[in-house]
């Protein structure tokens, strides 16, 4: 039985990492083009009515024609998502540091953080609309709830993953808590935090859209969920697909933005970028 050469596996990973950027962009772009072409061909061949399933060309035309309504709705959803994400990052990092400093605080508060995460958002949003008058604040709270826990959990694990030998070395030299946090715990926890951030970005978008659905947000400050509702009410399926396409595009942009941020912050020293 042949034994795999570890060095060859390392070389393969490094070769894959050095692939030109245009290859990484062209490969998924080609798949998208083939998928859309097959979708367009199938719709035209089967003569499917637009209210059942629109062709990509019809969705594109709707995006252009209805941009006056879809554009502002998209901005409302993105603004709520980003604000909730920033609050989740701030709260998650602060609480994770407190957990790392004091196990008593972690034992006292962590179960409630888990409770927030496992409570269905569709059940929470209607209650929040009773307690909070401003719909936008309700949307922000709902999106924050689902984005907060991945940041907290990942960062907490990272802060507790520092090498024991390095911990002992810091103790030997009498390092202060601030020095330990800045020079040892923070660099160790950074990859974990970035992993949680990638999850939180998408969850903040999902939380925003689900909250818009659950609260029935309408009016000038309505997001993309209102466009989906409108399309459903009018049997305007291309409008629904156009709104969903913008939601998907937002998620893709958020994922790649956090991916690039990770590569920038970890480049040159973490094994995931070597």
C-alpha cells in the first residue's frame, strides 16, 4: 500500500493558491453563463409563462425597468444589514473578551446568548413590533440577533486557543492583561473571528430579509422583502426574481469582501494564506 507524500500535498495546495485571479473569476463566471443560457433556452423551448417562471432576460429587463423602486429598497436592506453587522461585531468582540478574562461572566451570560440564537426569528419579530414602535429598529434588532452569536462564539474559541507554552512564557515575564490580550490572544483569535465574520455577514442579510417578511415592513423605508410581497400580490414573478437576485448578489458581495479582508489581515503569517 503506497503512502502519500505530505510534501506533494503541500505543493498542490500552494500551486492552487497561486492560480491567477482571472482563473478564479472565470471559472464560476463560466458556470453562471452556462446555467443562465440553459435556463433561458428551457423557458423559451417549453414556452413557460412569465408568471410561472421568468427567463433571465425578463428578470434583467425588470431590474432595469423597476430600478426606481428596487434600487432604494436594496439600499434600505443593505443599510440595515451593515448596521446590524457592525453592532454584532462590536458586541460580540466585547463580550468575547469579557468571557476570556472572567470565566464567571461566561458561565453567567453564555446560556442567554445561545437562547437568542436558537429562538426562531419569525417568532421574535412580531413581539418586537409590539414593544418597539419604529419598524426599522425592529429590523435592526432582528438582524443583530442572528449575526451576533457567530462573532461571539468564534472569537471566544479563538481567545481560548492560544498555545499553553506561550501563555506560560507571558506569565514568566509578568505580562499584564493588556499585553497578553494584544500580543498573544488577539493574533490567535483573529482567524477565528474572521471565520465567524464570514458567517455573520450572510446571517445579517438573512436576518434583515426575514425580519422584513415577519414584520410586513412597507412604505418608503421598506426593503427588498416588500418588493417580493408586491410581486406575489400582483403575480409579477419577474419582479420577485429581480428582488431575489439582488439579495443573492448582496450575499455574494459580502462573502467575497470578507474573504478578501481575511487574506489581507492574515497574509504572510497564517497558514491559511501560505
